[in-house]
């Protein structure tokens, strides 16, 4: 495809930037509530090396749930298809049915991106690694070519202090038999994992391996097989945006993942990744401007997997 | 793409054909329960005109829920984006939450492919057409270049006699204010619509317009806009296979739609459509062999949107 | 017990009468929405023959769900304990779980007083009687010594025209196998049954047999056994007031049943029955003043079964 | 009432004793799983001082949830009617809706006898007492005239080690804002409370105050007001037997409370209390023989509140 991405991104950014933003900052921990809410950055990374960003694309933010794709990648790489004996691959419907479904399904979460599923992934990593906290960090550092990448202890500690609902969830799965380690240990790692910080450029580069058939672009190292990569992309498409996953597939038409810190990363297989960040969230918990920008981007480019 | 589709399809068919089929026929009406269960046909239609089928690809069967894509297409074409004020675009989770969600959401179904959503689509067509039954049939006849296509009155009558659950659903939505016509009238049309019969070749050809950006292939007539076509594809990917939609995206990686008659149609945007039919259903209500065949097809071809 | 009931009732009535009534008329059919909302009557009937009423105690109103106790009585009398194979005896929790529970329990309603349960009772009567409509009316006429008692066709017709939710419910149970007759036939009888009209005096007298061990007071005829009578009283206590049954047991402490027409009947086994009527309903669907009056009555008399 | 209780109890005991018991021991902790399953005791205590027991009526067992009536009594006594701002008084329907309802109701449990409600009661006691563990024990020692009554540390520790579901529940309510202390502290007290051990005689005597209008029988000390006592009795009737509360009201017709250790206590206001114990539980979690015995007792005595 010969497409002037830079032009399309500039246009989409300029259309989105001045929009009145009715979104609200995540406020369950002070570290997220105190972020400067007007920030907005986007970054595009083509597999052929082209790279282009705008706005606050180099300001780091808490990637939160976006990290769940990376922990899934590592666990899937280590365990293989057997991982799906402990986690399903279906969209989750709504929060209303999640606990009921966990009970009916013997503690098998609907997919690896809802909190329950991400906790089971963490449990798998805690079981298979000697030091999950350090080894997962090393994995992401290598994947992102960012040797100084770090957890935010401030954020992780704050989550731990306020995370009663996650404590509830992890103990509930434990009671159903699908957490093998101590809940407290799994939760510690879970909160650390979600505290990673990246900027849009780093995020779009880090996710390039999923647009590239599982192969890291900078050094052509196979992280996971093409088949695994396709499956993770499918999961992002059907389950990546909480209760707005269908809407994102419908309006943007790319696999992607959002986080409560206001970040979104999306990708077009075999072509590019694109990241957007703006901290105000819409009522479904996804970045208001991030969603709008990607919708504009798709409208102008007509680049969707559909 | 220069790919030997014929070879891939033959291989996938031969691998699937001898599998022991643990599936069960739909048995809620005698017309479906009495189908010869061993039948198995597949048909591939490329946008460039190439066409290839195997097995019982010319035996007509009841397409059932697959027709919901066609009624949605007609209603979407007539009403435009306003249709989404009455139907949402999210995967439905499980049956357990559907009635609860309808109530919480004031009768707005989660998506147009669950029964509740398809009924609202029917209600829209009943409101906007003088004779929904005839005009919808004309629309599908034109779309499929099959002037003799017909409803099966036997099947429709049988559904009407056994459809207490659908009568319940339609009246429930009526009570919530999202059915405008008389439930009995909407249900009559709904059962007619689901009684259409096609064979695999007809089915794959009929759906080609969705692989072709909304344009009918045989005469290049625009049925719906490219954007609308993409959105219907996105809906098929996230919601096309009941509670197995995630699994189909995960394992096959193509937008598609199944029916309780054992038919499945899937498509690769800008390239091809493929239909499979075998009447025995897996526990999730999708054709056992149809699913297996498409999985094999994808494994060999590596052709997925991810 | 030597208690000055007249004095207690007068006091409770005078305290309740001037209360500002925040309640709302049932408005789903015009016949209920157009009732004079300020009416308020109470009537007390002692088993020893003492009888005392105040206010609008001789104005007839639509007894609605209160009639479900009478249809249960007739069906229980005819079928015996086998009736509980088709209906459970547990409080229903909330409306949110009712349809889910019906499905899980193969169409067995939680109790005979929720709509689902009352429909199964009607189905039983339709099966066991030649003309359920007439024979049930004869039964109530005899029980109440009111040979002119009649269904309100106006109300029944209005319910039939607006009862989409009940149509939904009856067809849903039919699909689960626990309605044996045609849903339309069962619904017709159900709506007739709920259209009975009585005044407070008639209501309290009619229910005296349940305070009298199943024996009609006026002619000492055994309607049902003492054991059956106790069991119906237990059901009224645990399930008689929709999602406010616990509250009524807690604050009033007597078995009773309310209807959406604003009527309530309660009873103290071996002693008396008491009826109250005022058409404005609290948010849980029970008469605001009726509930308050009975609470005051209990506070003054200290007569509760606890 | 001049009734030969001793004779009735003997008859009911003899009829129940030889029944083949299909029940199962609670097996989630070894302390309950290892109890001798054949034990069966009953004890009757009349307010006039008559006292009569049979079988293993002097063997102590873990009273478990029965203790929730005692912690409620103490909290209700201390806080008064304001307690109902934090706990509702409605039957809970089934386990399926409990977490959903907690969320919808902002963490307000349906009643004080489901685990969620008992935890909020514990939280209230932890807030209002300097040392809830010791002061609650003192309260029960005084109420039961058993100065040596003690918690079973073995059982409490075992519950703590296996209680992931209760940890989940307490943290969930905390996240909804209806637990004020640290979940771990509330849970410690909750598990201690449930570890109390009594025999049937002690249990029936301890609960006599609820049959006696809130006044302790041995020394005529008012524990709570008559009105409070009536309300706790009403709660036991509507909510005392998990998802079998309606059945118990229906078949036995007395307020009561069961525990997973196989104990049941029931009472007839103004007359007597009766306790039964047999460790095998029916599928609803209530003592199989305990339920049967009380049913026989009621059948012979015809003593029910209905």
C-alpha cells in the first residue's frame, strides 16, 4: 500500500485535538487522578521502519491493562495451547455476568484480558518462573529494546492499597480452584505488571511483533509463532476494549488494547501499529480522544481488517 | 495472492470428511431433525470469478440464522446508522445474561444476530416495507441471482408451532418498548426469513458482496457502502457464532455466520467467500464439521484477517 | 385475648389517614390509573364474629394478585401436595433472577405468588376443570358468600391488551415444559382471575377460612385441611409482598397478600383477618397507606405471629 | 397449651432416627469432615422450665451460622434500628444473584444471615467494641449461662486457611463501601464467631430469650426489646435456612436457624425452643435428620405459628 500515513495521522489528530472532551480521569488511585488531563499523543510505527508521532507522544503514562497482552504473550510462549485449559477465548458480555460465569465455569475466566483472566495468566507465570516480577520485566525490556523500563512502585503500591475488588476476584478464583499460588503473591505480581509505564512511541514499537507475525522487528527474533500472534490479535479484536470491544471492531476495525491510564494500541497485521494516549476516559473506561482519533484515522485511511 | 485454493480446500475437506462426528442434529422441529445427517458440502467463491466446491455443495438446506445477515443488510441500507439506536453492536456474552441485559438496556438487544436483535431488525423492516415478506424475498433473490429462491412454508410453519421461546422474547421486547408492530406480525416475518433455503454454492455467491466492499460481484451494483459492509463484517466476526464467536475468530480468523441448519459462511475481505454445510451441531450450536473444515482451511492457507 | 380491636384500628387509621402519600397509582392500564387515589378503607373480621371497618371499606376495587391465593387454594385442594412438583415454595429474591431461575429450574417457578407461579396454577386449573373461568368464580362466590361476585371484563380486557410481559412469561414457561395448555388459554384465565373486585369487608371475610384452619366461618365447611391452610399462610408470609415480603414479616409480622390495585389482606391464625385498601403504591408495588396502617395496627396491638 | 411434649418428641425422634440418611458431611474443612456422622441429638426447652432431650443432645458441635443470630442480637442491641441502613431484611433468593445484588445495592446485603450480611454485622461489632472477639464471647457466655464457653481455635484456623470465598466476599463488600474496618480484621472475628461450640441443650436454652420476648429466662434480664425480638424471629423465619427457608416455613412453620455443622434451633414464640443436631447435610446445606425431626415434631404437635 502506498499511503501517505503522515498526512492521514496529522488530519485525524487535528480533527480530534480540539474536540470538547467529556471524559473523566480514572480516579480510584491518586496517581491516575492527578495526571494532567489535557495531554494527547499519538504514534505510528510501520513495519518498514517509517515512524511518526504527534503531540505528547513521548510522555510516559501508566499502560495498565495494555500490559496484559504482554503477560499473555510470555505465558502463551511458555505454556503453549495448554493455556486455554485455564482461560477461555470468548468476549465477556458485561460485568454483570462475570462472577456468575466464573462460578458456572469452575473458575475459568471468559478471556485473558478481563481481570480474572489476567490474574490466571499471572498465576501461570508465578508458577513457571523463579522470579516472575523480574523475569517478566526482562522479557518486556528485551521486547521493547528499553533496558531501563521499570515498574512504577508508587502506582503498584497505590493499587495494592485500593484494590479490594481485585483481592476479592483473585480469592474467588482461588476458591474455584483456578489459582495455584497464594492469592497475595499473584496479586502482587498482577499489580506490578499493570504499573509499567511507556510513551506512545515505545508502545507502538513494542507491539510491532504482533503486526509482524510474532517476530520482533528490530532484530528479527521470533517471540512467538505466527499462529500464536494471529490468535492474540483475534483476542484483542474480540476482547480488547472491555464492554466496548464490539464498538471498536465496528468503528475502527483493528485489533487493539486499551488501558485505564488512557492508552490504546492498535495494529494492522503485516503493516503497522499505532498508539494513542489521552487520559480522560469515556463511560466504558476507554480514552475518549484515543477512540475518536483511531476512528478518524480509519475513516481517512480506510485501513481496517474488514 | 497466488494460492492454490483448490488444493487447500481438497486437503481440508479430505481431512475433515472422515472425522467421527459427535455432533447432534437440531431437533426442536421435525424438519431439521429429519435431515440426512451425513451430508457435508463446501464451496469457495473468489472475487475474481474462481469457484470451487466439493461434496454436497449443491444440496439445499435451511440457512436459518445466516439469513439474519441479509435482513440486517436490507434494514441497514434503508435506515442507515440510525438503526444502532435500537440495536447495540456488542458480543452477547452468554444466554444467561440476555434477558437481564434486555431489561437493563430498555429493550436494546446486544447485537443484531442474537434472536432479540434479529427480531428488532424484522420489526424495522415490517415498519418500512409494505410487504416485508415479499420485499425481503425479492431483495435476496436479486442479491443471489436466484429468481426462484423461496421460503420453506413447511419449516416456517413448524417454527411457528414450536417457537414459544421466540414468542416470549418478542413479547418481552414489546413490553420494553423496542418492538413497534404487533409481536405476531413481527414473528411471522421472522420465522419466514429464517426458513430460506440455499446450497453452499448459492450461499458463498450470495455473500460475495460483503467481501467486495458492499458491491454485488455479478453486476457491480452497490448494495451498501464499503463502510457499511466493513461494519457488517466486524459484527460477524464478534457476534456471528453465538457463544463460540471468540473461538471462531481465534481458530479461523474470518468474519462469518452460522445457522442451526448446519450451514456456515465466512469471508476474507477483498478476496473470497467460503461456505460449508454439515447438519450435525457441536454443543454450542454450530456445525461440527463446518467448523473443523474452516479451521483446517485456515491452517493450510494461513489466510486470516489477523 | 381480650383486646379492644376497635380502638386499636381507629387509632391506627387516624394516624395513617393524614400521612402525606408519596405513592403512585399503578398506571399500566387505564382502569387502575383512573381510580380516585385518595380512597382508604380498612376492615377487621374476628373469627368470633366481631366485624369492624372504617373509611372506604365498602368500595370495591380490583383485588388483582390477592386472587392468586384463592386460585392456589382451589388448585391445592384439587391436586394436593403433587402441586409442588410444578411450583417451588421459596421466596423469589428479586425480579432480576426470576427468568434465569426459571431456566435453570426447568420452568419450575420459585413460588405460587410470583406471576410465573400463578400462571402454572392457572394451567393446572385449566387442565382439571371443564370451565376454569366459571368454576373458579363459583368457588370464590361460595367461599365469600357473595353470589353476585364477578370478573371485571373491562379490566381483564385491558390487561390482555397491555400484557406483553405476561404473554412473554407464559410462553417462556411453555417452552420450558411447565405449561400444558395453550398459552393463550392460560393467559385468558389468568387475566380473568386477577380482575375480581371486592371491598375490604368482603376481602377480610373471604380470607377468614385461612385464619380458621381451612374451615369457612359462616357455615363451618372445610375448604382445605388445617395443614394446607397453615402452608398457604407460610407462603403468604415468605412470598406475599413481592420484593418487600421480608419487610412485611419484619414490620407487620402477619401472613398476608397484596395486589397492585392497592389492596392488602393479612391474618392472625386462629384469631382474625384484616384488610386495607388505598390505591397509591410504594416503590415496591404495595399500597403505601395499607402497609403503614398495618404497621401501626401491629405496633399498637403487639399482635404478631412472632 | 397442655401438651405432652415429651411424648411428641420421643415419637418424632424414633421416627427420624432409623431413616436412611442420604446427607453428606460438610467437607470444606477437616474439622467438620471428621465428625462422627451418625450422631443425632434433640433438646426441647419450655419457657416454664420443662426441659427434655434425647440422643446425642449433650455432645458439643460447631454451631457455625447459628451464631449469626447472636452476633446480630448484640449489634442490633448496640446500634438499634440504624443497623438496617447497612443490611436489608429480605430473603436472598439464590446464591446466583447475591454478588450481582450486592453490586446493584451498593454493598447492602439482602439480610443479616447470608455471609455478606453476617460480615457487615461483624464489621459493626468491630467498630463499636474495643475487643470484639472477647466482648462477643462474654455476651454469649452471659446469655447462655455458660462461663466456660469458648471459640474453637482449631476450627477458626482451619476456616481461615480455607476461606478464600469469604475473603473474596469481604473484600468485595469493602470495595463497595459497606465494610469500614480492614477486611482481614473483620474476617478474623467472623471466623471466630462461627467457631463457637454448643450442644443441643445449651443451644435451646441460649435461644430461649427469643421465645421470651427478648428476656433471658434464667434471670429475667432484658437482652433486647420485645419488638426487636419479634423482628429477629421474623428474619429467622424468612431467611434462616439458606435457599430452603421457604421450605422450612412451609413444612415446619417455626422461626429457626441452621448451621453447616448440622445444628438447627427453632422456637415457638411465648412457648418453647427446640434444637436438633445431626451432622449429615441435605443438598441445601441443612441437617437432613434435623429437618426431618422438626417436620415430624410439627406434624404431631400441630404447633406452628401459622
